[in-house]
């Protein structure tokens, strides 16, 4: 089973100055910044996926700039992602159409021909047919019964696009098409999969999995497996239950893509830092210590402008909190003194964000508990990855893109090692 990382130009500045919170001098974004596979000795994934919704185009805005989108199609995805080194030249590159970006539209904005051209220009190894997401999931619905609103229409659009996509991609060299599966029940998804197999697909991409629970995903996969050949390969699109991948081995999954380990570094409320447990087959999770930039955080800036908080007091508390954490990391500050300094800034920050005193008291108690656990266990000190070795405690500080993305890189490495243990016993 292969872990495919869904990339969105996730890079960091290798020369970032963490003390001054400034980028490296003369830095050229993209050109000088590095990807996860450039930071680590070995890439923390088995392949990379680029979604057309992330790239963007004239139809909709994506993460890529217009120049980057043009470069991707001109030079190819391997060159753009810098996967053209001897060690990475054979890493598979997947693509999909980014169906979440047009979920509200009546029909997908891309035709099978559009996507075939995109994949050919980017010289992708694998690419999914054009699907239209169906969010409903009702296990009790049998065969193709029970469709609500436009679910059946979306099902048929996805199937017809797959039929045409198979034809128009035959001429793309070294390319494997994946037929996209959408449905509102295990049975409807199984029928979709069986139809795709009959069309000639031997690799299927199962969509619509993001909002489903692990048990619901298992129901869908079991139904699909019961109706297709054992040899037909399965890819799970946007697998949000990545940490539970060990529970899905019975379904003979070939690959899955996820960005969850990286995204949780800065979007999860508590589980920001992945850590390997000393025993067992699960991961531990820690909460990063939030020290937002006083001069950049909207809530803090507005409070200072309105006179609700002293700018000087805020800047002093911010400086003391960062200094305490760095001193603690090298053994020059006691645990209690460090927690105390950090909490001074936390109180200022949460006071301006909390709507009621009870809400303030609750978040302060919870925050201090999380900080104490994180600093007590000091998981970054136990980690041997390049990120933790290079920047120490900065990796656990929730502050600025370069720290947060590096923590995401660490998570990718920790997660990849985790699945190697769980799936392959390595």
C-alpha cells in the first residue's frame, strides 16, 4: 500500500531566521524554498498527487500563481516538484481534477478532454477521470435505489466522463488512467466500480471518502471488493483517516492520498505534533505552544488599536515567552518558570479573544494543561528527524508559516515511518 502525499506547493525557507522571524536574505519563493522530499534524506511518502483544483486556471483560482501553473504544464510535474533526481526519478506522480473545488456546480467545469490534456502536458504517471462528488451516504439503500436530489445525475456524469476519459487518454505515453467512483451507498459505489471495470479500468479511485467515518469507509470498500476482481487496484482519494490505515489492509488497497499529517500541524486545535510511541502501533499527538506574532495577529492588533491592551506589554510578554521556551530547551530555564512566562502571553491573547469570562477561564485552564504536557514530555527532543534536529523547540511553537510547515514536514516523516511499521513491519 502506497502513501501518496497531496501537495499544494508545500515548501519552507531553509534559511529562515527564527529569532528575528524573517526570511533568508534575498530569498526567492519556490526557487529557494524546499519540499519535504528535499529536506529529508529519504522522501516521507511513496508518491505525490497534484490536484487541478489546487493548481487553478482561468475557470477558478488555485494555490498556484499563473506563472507556476504555466511552468507545471511547460516543464512537467516531475521537474516542477523537483522529483527529477536519481533517487526520485521513478517516484509516481498522480493527478485528480479537484472535485471539491466545484462541488456546488451543476456539472464539472472540466471535460475528459480537458483533463487528458492537463495530464499529458504535466507528464503525470497516473490521473483520475472527472468525477462529481456525492456527499450522501446511506448504507441501507440497495442497488441504485434511494438517490436524493441530483445524486443519480452526479453518478451518471461521473460514469460517462470515465467512459470518455478512457478513450482520450489511450494516446498519452506512460500514463495509467484511474476510473473515479462516486455513490451514495455501498451498493451504488460497488455498481459504479463494477461498471468501470467493465469499461476497461484496472485501477479505480474511490471518491467522496473525506466526510465518512472509518466504519462507513469499510462498508463501501467491502461492497466494492465484493463486485470487482481481486486484481483490480484501488486508490482512496483524500483519505482523512490516514492514521487508521492499518484497519484497512483486508481490502487490498494499492494506494491512498492524504495531506492530513501536514495540515494538522496548523489546523488541528490540539493534535499538531505527531510522535512515535515507545511501544504499540499507534501515534501520540501533542499540542503546539501558540505564540502568535503580536504585530501580525488580527485580534491582538485590533485590541491594541482600541486601547484594550498595551502594545508595549504585549510585545514584552511575547519576547519573554519565546526567550523562556528557548532557554528551557537548552536547560537554562526551569519548567515552572517557562510555563509561567508562556502563560502570561496566553492570558493576554485569550483575554481579547474570549467573549465571556467563563469562556476565558475555560480556555486558559485547557491551554495550560496542554502546555504542561507538551513541555514535560518534550517530544521534539526524542525525535531524530532533520526538522527536530535542526530547529529544536521552534518546531513545537505555533507561529508563522515556516515553523508550522516544518512541523507538518516532521508529521509527514513520523507518519510515513508509522505506516511502514504498521503495514510492512519495518
